[in-house]
C-alpha cells in the first residue's frame, strides 16, 4: 500500500458520528479518510487513489448523499464502480437506482453489522 | 264573511249605493246581500225601509227562496211585478212576511265581480205592483256594478292587509335581519333581528341615516355593494362589518333593488345573516388545527435533532463495549458492566425515538417500504430467538408453530418492527404466562397469517380499537413504560403492506393479535419502495 492509499472514505457531516466510525474502523485495522459532505468527498476522490469502499450519509448540508451519487455516476473517472454503503437516519433505499450501493443501514448501526458489511464489500483485499 | 260585516267602511259605502239606488229608481225598500261562499247563502249586509221582523226572516237566503234566492239560483235578474200573482210566493210563509211589510213588487239583480263571479244580490222593493222601466233597470245595473267594484276593492285591500300582516309577523320573528333602505341612505324599515345585529333598538334605526346607525366605517364597508344594488343588480356578499353598536360582525348579505310603481329604483331590501358565532368557532377550529400541526412539527424536528447525537452516543457505547470487553475483574468488570448497561439504555432510547420519527413520517405520508423477497418464518424464528431470554426473565416461554417457509415480498426491517412490537407487548402484558406465535399461509387468498397470543391481563373491550390509535395505551399503569405508539405504527406498516391487524381479548384471559399480510403487496404500494428522495 503506497503512502496515499486507503481503504474507506467516510462521508458524514456529523463529527461525533464520523469520529466514532473512524475509531471503530481503525481499531479493526482499516485506513480511513473523512469528508464532511459530498463536495469534500469528490475532491478527495479526485486527489487520492480510490478507496475500496465508501460510507455515505444521505442528509448533509451542501452536496447531500443523493447528489453525490449522481456526481459519481456522471464522473468521467468511472467513480461509480466503488462500492457504497449508505448510512442514514432516514430509512430509504437507493439500491434500485444506483447499482454500486451494496447496503442501506439506518442509524444507529451496530459495529457487528458494520464490520460484517465491510468484510463482504471492501473491493480490495487489504495487504497486511 | 264576519270581517265584511264588521267592516264599517264597506257597509257605509254599500249603504250609500243602496240609498242612491232607492232614490233614483223610485223604490220603497231595498237591501244588499253578500254571498257566503262557504254556505252558498245570501246574507243581508245593508237594508233600508224594513222592520226587524222582515230582516230576521230574510237574513239568510238560500237557493230558490224568495226573489233573491231565485235570482241566485238562475244567476240572472228576476223581477216579480206582483208577489200575490207570483208562483215564487204561492202558498209560502214568505208571502205573508212580504204582505205584512207592505211589499208588492221586487227586483233582484246579481252583483258580479270584474271576472263575472257572483258576489251578492242587489234588490229593490215596491209597495205597488208593477215593473220598473227599462231605464230604471239600466240604472240599477249600474248600481249593482258599483256595489261589485266596492266589494272587490274592499276584498283586495283586505287581502293586502292580511299579506302585509303575515309579512310583518314573518319579519318580526325571522332570525334573519331584514331591512329596507332608501337610495339616499336612510332606513325605511328594519326587523328585530336586524336591530340585534346592529346593536340598537328599532326606533333608533328606522328613519335614520345608515351612516349614523351603523357608523361611518361600517357604511364604507357596504358602500361598493350598495352602489351595485342601486344600479339594479342583485348582490350577495360576505363581509366583516364593524357596527358602531355591536362591534365586528361576520355577515352573509344579499341585496335586492326596491322599485317604485314607475320602475325606478328607490332603494334596496337587505337580507342579513349574522354568522359571527360560526366564524368564531371556525377560527378556533383553525387555531386548534394549527396548534396540533405545530405540535407534530415540533415532535418531528425534536426527534430529528435528538437523533444525531443519540446515534453518535449509541455507536460510541457500542464501540466502548467492544474495547472494554466482558472479561476482567475488579474495576475492569465494573466498567464493562456500566458500558453494557449504558449501551442498553441508549438502545431503548433510540427505539423510542425511532417510533416518534415513524409517527411523524406517517403523518406526512412519508413512511415508505423497501420491499424485497424474504422468508417470514426465518424472520419470526430469528426474532423469537432474540427475545426468548427477555421473555424467560419474566417467566414466559415462547412456543412457535411455523411448519413451512412463508415466502413473500415485504420490507424486512418493517416486518421485524411488527414482530418486535407484538412480542414485546405479549411479554410486557403476558403476566409471565406462556406465549404462542403461529405462522401460516392461506394459499387461496395468497395471504400470510401471523398470530401472537398471550395469556396475561387482557384488553378491555372499549380499548380494543383505541390501542391502534396514536398515544393510546391499554393500561394506565405507570410501571409499564412506553409512548403508546407501537400498535399505531404496527397498524400503519401492516396497512402499507396491504394487510390488516385485529385483536381478540377478554379481561384476564390475555390477547390474540392476528396480522394478515398479502404475499405480494398491492401494486399501488410498490412504487414507494423505489422512491429515493
């Protein structure tokens, strides 16, 4: 894994939730980048190598989760091939429209479920 | 007829006619009779020259009796030149009555109305036998015609008076305000209901300027409508009119132009309904609705605001539990115990908040389903496994009867919510007795059937429909917790799937909840699962 490579991009506006997720994921050995909204996330995706998985909140100020997914789909760099797990307070599904969405979890989510989903969906096997 | 006789004006006029006729026609006696339409009898109203005895005898005459009765029968004038020779009187008591009075000759002329209907009889009597000359008869015709005109005029006046009286009674007792106004803005008349609306006694309204009675602000309010009615238009409107005497009134008003005989508009007639009380009730209702909306909005906003920090807390405690682990002794075990307990508390908190959020979603029609193929038996077994321990802690064993997989299209998360609510209720109210869960499929109706039965305290009859409403709980026992939202949400979820829920219960015998779910939800429901925004 090169200097800039990482496993998971967390897109979530709530800092405590984001930090908790990061803490949990890092405790399992995953490398994580954080973004506070869709625009942040897009610029990270454009600058750094692709992550193996994106955790995406839906309700965010600025570019929200749905708009972010629309941007991924129309992005020339085929960013829509990165698997996405939606983490939302509103229980809605985006599976029908966005094939890269692997799961929709409603908050709060247990780390048991979360780790299980990461194991199953992380695109690239971690090199330890 | 009584009113005719008592009407001195009519009698006076007819008396004048009779006196003139007797004088001009050289008669010695005479009388005028009116026809009573009820009895078809002729009744004397005026007479001249007769004694009381004669009047009493001839007071009421029917068909064929005497000369006048014969004229009544034939509908034309009858002349008897000599009553001693006339077959009309031969062998009758009437002959003697006439003889005593000195009557020898009689003529009776019918009094006709403008449309030739018989109104009465005009008779003149003579002491000597003979026939009145043709000229005299023509004069008598004129007098009979005049008497007819007088009677008809009187009757139409009477009818007018009666209808005016009726109108006055209606107007006096009407709950609707009625008023007539002149085109120079004066009140011509007003009824008590109008006076009540205006907040002034009638004496202070009638004959006064409108602007003075209702106040200039009120007059300005009605001015545009008055201008229209004075242009010949029928006007209806609703307005809030600030009366000087009674304050702001909410009125439904209609105006009709008032014409004189030449067809000129001399003013208008107003019909005014005071709906102030109704308007006030309506406003209170609107305010109540708005207050309920504010409450619901508040619940919605508050739940959403609470959700984010609670989510963080929930996940932090979850993570803390993992870090601390269950192992260890001394302070380490205390910390892990506390972390576990805090996690459980936050979990309950989070579930309550989810219920509140669901209620606000239901209210705005935003509760949606995320449909997928699933096995209901798997969900039931899984859930029972999950709550078995909690049930046993209360002494209830859960027996499941689910022999075959029940495959269908449902929202698995929402199905779990149904099971979770029904089972937690069964445990909560089950008094520690066994609980049965049964699952079956009705192939014919393509329906899955879930039954959850407890043998606990039961639900009173009057509560059995209420428990499916918002904020309702079957027991007011403070030791049993909850918001009273669970079954309301369950019913909404079941109905969103196109299914139904029912309860059967007796006090002290427990309760049986039955949920019927179509294996495939109706078409109209499926679109919601695709809704993403």
